[in-house]
C-alpha cells in the first residue's frame, strides 16, 4: 500500500510545487511507482510534470475525481513509474461543491460525509497501485489542504527562511495535529525542509537557526539554496533539460534523508 506524503505550508513562495515535482521525479527514478497529486488550483505541479498548460485538464482533474468518486479515470501517465492527478483553476470551487452540491459546470452532485476526508476516501481506489503518493498543496489552510493532510501519513513542512514563514509554522503544525485527530491515517510531520535559502543574507541564516532551535528533531539537515537551474526547472522541465543535474543535485541529499526517515518509522 502506498505511503502518502503531503508537502505543505500556508504561505506562497516556499518551493512546494518544485519540491513535490522533484521528489516525485527522484522516487520514480529509483524505481518506485509514484502518483503525484496537485491539490493547488494554480496548477503549477500539473504544468511542471505534464509540460502542458493546466487548462488542458479542465473536466479531467482531481476535482472531478473527487466529485465523481473515480480516481482512475482522471490519472495522467507521465512516465513508466510516474502518474499525475492534475489540477485546474476550478479546484478553487471545491468548497462551493462541498457545501452546496453545485459544481463549476452548473451540475448538482450532492455531497454528504466528512468534507475533510473526500480525497482520503477516493484514494482507497488506487493506494495498492503505488509505492508513494506525493501531494502538493495551496498556500492556504483551505479545504484542499485539509483533505491532503487527512489523506497522508506524513507531512513535509516547507520553510522559506523569512519572518512571515517562521510565523506561519505554528498554525500549520496545529493543522497537522488536527488532521491526526480527525483523520484516519495517523498523520504526522516527517520533517521541516528549509528551502530557497539566500546565502548572502544574514537574516536568512538567523531564521534557519531559529527553526532548528525550535524544532531540533524535525528539521532536515539539508538546506536548499536558491539556484538558477532549479528556478528554471519550471521553464525547461525534466525532459531534455541540460541543467537537470544541477537543478536536482542539492535535493538528492534531502531525498536520502526523507527515505531514511520513512523507513525508520
């Protein structure tokens, strides 16, 4: 049965989509069967992995998978070991459907049940098909984020070394605790990944040290720094990218740490 990991923090610009895409890529390169799920209506993970505009997946996305209780019909093959459950901007209408039964197409699909467990329940259809399910989340504590957390055994918290991200951590940690209490998957934080570190800034160094002092057992030793090849990954993708090795290099140590923690649980 798949191990499900959500990448999250309720702040934008912390590298969630890039990290989710890279982790999914590294896992499938290692021979694991991977399903990447985009739970962010911006569709950045969808575009990174599919190399297509997210609007190409209107009416063929994770939203419809949840509304029609049918995951397999909406899975997009990316490579031999990697599949994608894409997102479009209409994923932002998930709360309206949950609370009114109205979809963005005008159709009525009545919803009943726990609004935080929709994704968890539909993923039961495919958990045995994969080794890992990796979920990207939006920069908010929304129904999309809550569903991702409640569908996951593990959560990687993305931490960009800044005051606003530092202040966001406690609330997100509380959300993981709530998912553990109200969900069915014993959800827990597997680690805090320090991302987009600017080595030229002394305040960034200070915030990295502060989070390590606050959560000494949670932070990964790997610190992801800002590098141009990683930033251009959204432009060049994973195929025929001359900078791919440089883009992925520093994430490989994080990948090894993560796998060691998962296997050590």
